[in-house]
C-alpha cells in the first residue's frame, strides 16, 4: 500500500512498520526489564553479602518487610528518574 502512494522502503519502515510493531517491541522491553531485575534480586539473595540481598536477609530476620518494601520502592523510583 505504501508503495502505491510512492513511499520509499525506508519511509514505509519508519512511518508504517515501525509504528505497527512498537507495542510488541515495548512489551518485549518490559518483560526483559522485569526478568533482568528479578535475576539481579535472586542473584543478590543467593550471595546476600551486600546490596538488596543483604537488606532482604536483615529485614526478613527481624520481621520488618514493610520497611524493606518501602525502601525498595524509593530506590526503584529514584532509578526510574534517570531514564
């Protein structure tokens, strides 16, 4: 259809195909970010010397998980600010 209106292949890609594929691309990015964060947290839980894993061990041992979740929300929000 784009050819019949005189669009070049680059115009067709950037003006039609890219925008049509954007929801799937963003969905894949979202899933990738979630899995990456989950992998980092699980890795730190296994090692748990420093970082989020150490905080998780400390707060779960003292039954202070609400404090941990509040701090992790603040940390995540501060990191999202940089994007």
